[in-house]
C-alpha cells in the first residue's frame, strides 16, 4: 500500500465561524493505482489534495505515504519530502516563464543535484514520451496550453515520484488537448506504473481512473471501480453517481 | 540553476517592473547629486554660509528616507506579485532558504544596476544643482566634469544599508511563508476594512481645520520671523497625512447616513471603488502629497529668498555697505581687507546715533500696516529712531553726486522713502512741529 489516509479532518476559520472542509476521511491507495476524486464545489476535494501534498496541514488524523506519516514531517524537511516523493500537475500549469520547456522539466532534477548528463538524458527521455521533444528550447509563452500541461506532466514524472497529484489538469485545456493529456496520463500509469491521484469535476477525465471516490460535504459519499468495464460504461456510471450526489459539479 | 534563475528573474523584474526600476534609479541619482554637493567646490566657496551644508545634508537625508521607503515598497510589492512563482519553487522542492538566497541575488543584481545607472544620472544632477546654487547666489561659474569619490562612498553606504534592511525584512517574511499562503495569495480578496466611527470623522474634520490653519499661517504670516512657515508646514503635513488616512471613513460615514443618495444610479459602485482604492493607497498618497508639498514649498522659499537678495542688491546704491557695531576705528580693518581685493574709489565712514525715541519708527510701522503688510523688522538699528551728523550726510551726498540741502539753525532733515512722506508730514503737523519738511 502506497498511501493510507486515516480519519483526516480539516477545519478552517476562527472562533464562531468554523468550516469543516474534511470530516473523517479515510481511504488507501495502492502502488501504481490511478485514482480520482470527484465532488461538488466546496466538497473538500482540493483541500484533500492539499493535505496529501503537504501544501496544507490536517487538523486531525494522519496521512501515511510509503510508511512515513507526512503530518509529522518537520517544516525544514517538507521541501525535500515533496522533491523526493511527489509530482504536481496544476490546472494553470505553474511553469516558470523565465525557463525554457527543457529547463522547466530539468529543474526538479537539478534541485536534487543529479549529474548534468543524467539530467539531460532524463529530460529528453520524458519529453519524447510526452511528445514535446520538438519544443524543448521554447519558453512557456511560445507554446500552446496543451503543450504546457504536457511539460508540467513531464516535470512531474521526471523525478520518478511515488505519487503524482493532479488538480483539475484539463480545466484550462480544449477538448483535444485534454484528450491527449488524459491518454498520456493513462499510458504513464499503465506503462511506468506511476501512481496518479486526480482531482476533477469532469466525469470524462475521471473515467480514465481505475477507481473514483466521491466527496460530499467533506465526507466520502461513494466509491466506484472501473473493473472490467470499458471507459464509456464507466463514464455513464460516474454520471449516475453524480446524479445521486446532487448539487452542481463545478 | 539557482544562480541562473536569479539572473533571469532579475532581467525579467527590470522589464516587468520598469516603473519601479526607473524610480529607484532616479532616487539614487538624487541621493548622489546631493551627496556630491556636500563635497563640491560650491560649499567651499560659500563657506561663510554655515547653514548651507546642513541644509544639503538634511535634503540628502530626506532623499535617503524616500529611497528607503521606495526600496522597501518595491521589494514587498514584487514579493506579493510573485507569490505564484515562489509557490512553484516550493512545490518543486526548493527549500525556503534557497528561495530567499535566490531573491537576495536577484535584488542584489537589480540594486547594482539601479545604483550604477543612478550614479551616472546623479553626476549630471549634481552639476545641475551646483549651477542652480551658483545662480541663486549670483556667482559666475563654468560647468566642468568632476566626480566625488567621497560622495560615491557615502551614497554606496546609504544604498547598502537601505537594501540590507529592506531585504532582511522580506527574507524573514519569505522564510516564514507557508506554501498554502503563497499558492492561494492571488485568490485572497484585498482586506478592506472600512470603519465609520465617530473618532475617524473627528480626525477628518480636525485635519481639515489644521490644514486651513496651516495655509493661513503660510499666506498671512501673522507671527513672523519664519515661525509661521515652519508651523504652517507642520500643519499642512499633518493635514495631508490625516486627510488621506481618514477621508474614506468620513465618506463612508456620510454615505451610510444618506442611503437615498448612495443607492441612486451607479453611485454605490463608484463609492465602493473610490473608498477601497483610497484605503489601499492612503499612506502612499499621503506620503507623496507631503513630499510634493514640501518640495514645492522649498522651491518657493528659495525663489522668494533669491528675489529678496536681488532686490536688496538693486536698492543698495553703494558697492559695499558695512554695518558695524562698535568702535569707529575698527572700520579700518575692513578697509584694508577690501583694498586687497579691489581699488577703492571713494569711501565714507559715519556713525549712526539712536535715542530712546520711536516717533519715526512708529510712523513707519503704521504706514507699513496701513499698506496691509505684516510688520517684520529684523534690524536692530531700526528699533529706535536713528540719526546721523549733517556733515556725514553731506559727504555721502557728494559721493553720490546728489544735491546737498543747506540746513539752518534748529533745522533737521528726514531721509525716507517716498511712501512715508505723507505719513511723516501728517505726524509732524499733528504734533505741532511747524517746520518745512523736505522729503
């Protein structure tokens, strides 16, 4: 088991005005799994992702990643933990505009102080895999949204992290770019056995996952597995759950 | 990679925040300009004006404070604007201390460039300031290139200190920053805390009253001896700061009571936009308006003083007039000093006598008051009516080639400006002094 989430609670606000964003959330993720979290706006899915990624701290409960309790990591060790264990893909790419696509992919490897030759070969390898080798010398402002997101994806996997956390990665993409990205993520999961944790409100994106957790008001409301179903069948099953869930899925 | 990133970021900062970069260059240029002035020949040439170096040092310190505020504001502003980028560094696993190091290198590079360009501009400004001061004192001069290494060292020291404190503050902030705060910084609504309590309204009205008092002091100068200008400036400064700090709260207070006005047409949006903007930048507005006011007042005072000096030179009919309190024989020392510089065509030395009488002085003061001017007599010799010997008067008239008027027994002459003629005549007549008056 790669990830174990046990009774995680997260409160926001102050005296008299407390919001319970996560309310006793528990689940586990196996190594090499592609899992998706869905839920309405304000259901707590991004809060959960933030807690898993050490961006935010939990109010109660514990999160164990590969045997380490990440809720107990010291402040000064958090950066190194993220660098060694996690890969991030955000809706708005979070690429550095002063670096080329190649340098953006190479940055996490250089932070790890790996040998320059290895950094170069690894960068080219992941770029080839994500079909962005031809734009390596370009700056982010010179490429399309889809290419930017594939660059972010390459950056996330370059470091061979234990877990990739993707927060609405297709949110800013057109349907074709979204399709290419999701196919790429699926391939990475199947071929490289990369564990992916996808937060999305889009049923089509979620249908690429093997398992989906539905959050409602900070609690896990439902859980479905793809199993032997094809993606289309799984997609309709997701829609059925969403209709049961109620509320606007944004 | 950290170094490479820092260099690229510094380049981008310079172009993205060009306005602030140029402002810092200008501030450095002015700081160096004033520092150069302290070490320039002009100060040596005007060594008798003991106050001048202090005035320049005061101005220099003033510029330094502005620069310190600017640097602090700019680095803070950049830090806020770059929250997303900084969060990306953190997400990728760069430690806070390395991000701080990168920020330090970037700021250092930007600072070095701004300083270098500022010094070049400052050299020109120092020459311009020299030209202005020479011109104010009516001294002929030629512009020549000079560079003060003392001024450079002093400016560098100030600049390093300013940057050091601003960066220390920001790096401390950076080290404390949490990834979550940085990542969602842009999504946080601007804190907008409009109070509308009684105290703010009182403070607003008080600032208006203080402002009116300050302007009255500056315009009418009822106290005299420069106190009005000083107090007036303090009052205007208080007004500007108080006004910008409290005006949104006052408007809010008024708007709350007049909802029929507030909810008409698009006034609500206008009101909220205006008050929120002014709340955000009230301190900046206040500071800038104070700076502009003080700068304009200083320029006006300088121009005024220059006019007074030029007018007094115009009114003086002699090339050199020396007023000396003490023994008449000591005047010889002046003569020998002047002879070393220029040939003396003619010279006269005479005594001025005073009694305890203030008849003529009172007439003069009354005439000045009647003309609507404040009494502002700074000369000790005019505290009483003053007299001179007829023989000395004749000697001076001869020097000037003026007509000499004969005086008979028990007769006297009154020398005055034409504007006082009528006043003196009336006074004499009312005091039954039946003499022919020649003005």
